[in-house]
């Protein structure tokens, strides 16, 4: 089975969040499960620098509308997976992230930048593809690839079936209606049962409407997005497509995130030898200038600092946390006002709060290992990766009961301790007081060494590898193949043939 995996991010070269990591590890897992996978991604500067010998395999002159011409380069990633890089420097070689300029604003031409990604994905999935390699399935990820199923629908000649994966429904790629022409999309697409969304064009809606199957990154989020509270305007559409929608929990890269081999850690450790974890706590406190107080628990957080992640709830109870006493080591970047609130907390309590603004892979690993517990008070969380890293690092997570957090973290109570499923702490209400209450509950459990060891053990022994998810995607791809065969058998041409034969 041949899969074209289209994505706007690919770790380690371009990553804004979990999608970058998933785009590196899911295709590798699909490959291990026996599929022939190619990753289609814009040729951002770090990718061009990493693959100077990438081979030219196709050219797309004037791919439609006002979209710029592009070249398609092929390279091989370290894990042997083929990469197809869309080379269009005027769109993709810029300072900033995949979506934002250096000042944190969306690039003004994001519709064209990701219109081109979608357009080329569609061209490679149709009969006019310049490549000999023809995918059976085009797997689109998040809004930047959302137009691909729409292009394919209106182009005709689709040779691949389409899957649209939602990693975060809050990001929808909404642009003015008059961008339709620049994007080279058929005017017929601009309809309520098409790409139109409240008088504008939505890339996400295009994907959700035209893809044959929809997946999202946890079973709980698949349910949540069918409700008005989490559906971001698409609850109705998703309920309507309910039979085509599946939630598949992401895996994690268990090689990169393994406390027994993690080279970012000053001391490695594993379940049977946990001493090293204490040494990581000491080293982390030292690195961040936090006081070395043995009776004071240390909470970690590594996150985009945004409304989604609920770190405003943490800022609201900063003073109470300092008095508990407890310490917090936070790494992240995002909303400037919230960054400032957290920084001022750190300035008031330098021995209790450490806030590092920016992106730092090494520190992220050191926080996972050095903290006693990990905080994820998200308002919503399609999957979330850090709670799984935390479980693996013996750092019980404190999470809000939503999306993938609810699917992976089991609240510590008498019943879950008795059946050995307890692995962290879960709260339901979105409020600073609910978070504070849960932090207090976690601290009292932390003082009980036997209980704590059990909690760590339950988490560390869980398997978050990709095998299960890869098998679930394989089943979805295979189902699309079966459906295609059945559709072909039912087509008028097939009926004609049958008639002639009779
Ligand atoms: P999201 O994609 O919504 O941001 P995820 O939990 O899926 O959330 O993935 C976020 C990933 O990015 C995690 O691996 C996390 O460790 C990493 N990350 C987030 N912020 C930072 C940062 N400032 N420095 C290093 N890693 C970060
Ligand atoms: C999104 C979500 C996050 C998820 C990630 C990868 O960025 O916010 O919860 O883990 O995608 O699927």
C-alpha cells in the first residue's frame, strides 16, 4: 500500500508543536508496518540545508490560480523514508516558523503557501501526476493540507483516496472569499456543502467535507468535536460525517523519549534504578536557579503558552503555589501578556518559579526527568504528547479531563490504586481553584513514598509506542481500498461491461 503523507511540519527541521513530531514518527511506524510511505512537505530553509543533494523529480509550472511555480525534490531522511520537498523559496524560505513571521504574525500569504502544498498533494494523487510512484491514499494533516481533497474532487481523475487528520480544530485556515480565484479553485467549490464558511473560505472545512475519511488524534477528542463546545463551528458537519470519523491515539517516539538512554539528561535512569531521577532534579534546580529544598515538590511544564493550554490558571494561583510550598519549572513561548504574567511571578519568587521563554529541546527533556510532577491544565487537548513523556519518565501528570489527556491519564484514587491503573491526577472543572485543589492532592500523595512508587510504576510500564496506531491507520487505508473496488464494480462502465459480457 502506497501512502502520500502531506504535512506542513516535519521534526526536527520545522516544528511548531506536536504535529511536527507526529509527522516524523507516524510515517516511520507505517513504514515498519509494511507500507510504502512518502512525506510531502514544503522545502523550508532547514530542509534545503539538510538535503543539499535532493534530486529534482518534477516541475509544476503555474500550478493554478496565482500560485507560484514550484519544483519537487526527493531526498531520503535518516530513517530511510523518502521525502518529497516542495521547492518554492519565495513561499517557504523565510525567517519565522511554518506559519508566523519573526514578530509572531501570520504570514499574509499563508493561503497561497498552503494552497500550493494542498495543490501539489492533489496533483500527486491524480492521474496527471508527473511521478511514476502513485499513492493509493493521500493522508492530509490539519488545515494547511485541507484544500487537497477539494482540489482533487474538482480536478477529476483522482487515483488516490483521501484521509483528513485533525490535529487541532481550533486552527482552521479561514481566508476572504475572494482568495478562491487566486487559489485556482473552481467557483463551484464555494458553497455551504463545500469550502464556504460564514462568508469566507475555510481550508479545514474543505478537508472535512471532501475527504473520504476523517481521523483525529484521540478517541475522546473525536467525541468532543461533535459537540458545540469543542466543535469550533464544525460540530454539525462532524456529526453528519460521524460514520467516517475515527479517533486514533497518537504514539510517541519511544527512542527519543526514554529516560534510560536520553542523552540530554545529566543522569539516566529506569524503573528498576530510580536514583538517577533525583540527580536530575538537583541538576535541574541548579540550572534554573531554584532552591534545593528536599521537602518541596517540583512541578514541570513544557508548552505553548496559549489559552488552549490553560497556563493562565497556573498564573492565577502562583502566590498560593509559592506558599504551599512548591516549585515550578516552566518552558514555553506564546501569548505575550501571559508570558509577562508568568515572568513577573518568577521575578517575585525566583527560588520557587522558573520561567524560560523560547524553544529548548534539551531543557524540555531535563524538565520531564527532573520534575516530580508535570502540569497540563489544558482547556482542550486533541492528544497531547507531554503527558505520555511524563508517564514514561516517572513524573506523574496533573491534567484536565479532556481529549487525549483523558484517554491516557488515570486519576489516583482508592479504586484505581487497587486495580493498578492510577498514574496521575485528573480534574474536570476549568478553574484555578480546581487546579490548586488537585495540586494539593498530588502533593499529599507525593509525601507517601510507597503510593508514589506505585503511581510511577503504573505509568512507566505503559506502552505508548506507535504500533497500535499504525495498525489502526492501516485498517482505515485498507477500508478505503475496499470501498474503491466496490464503487468501481458498481460504476456505469462496469455495468455496461457486465451487460456486454452477458
Ligand atoms: P501542541 O502540538 O498542541 O503544542 P503537543 O503536546 O502535541 O502540543 O506537542 C508539543 C510538543 O512540543 C511537545 O513535544 C513539547 O515537548 C514540545 N514543546 C512545546 N513547547 C516547547 C518549548 N518551548 N521547548 C521545547 N519543546 C517544546
Ligand atoms: C495538535 C494538538 C495536540 C496534539 C498534536 C499532534 O497540535 O494541539 O494536542 O498532540 O496536534 O497530534
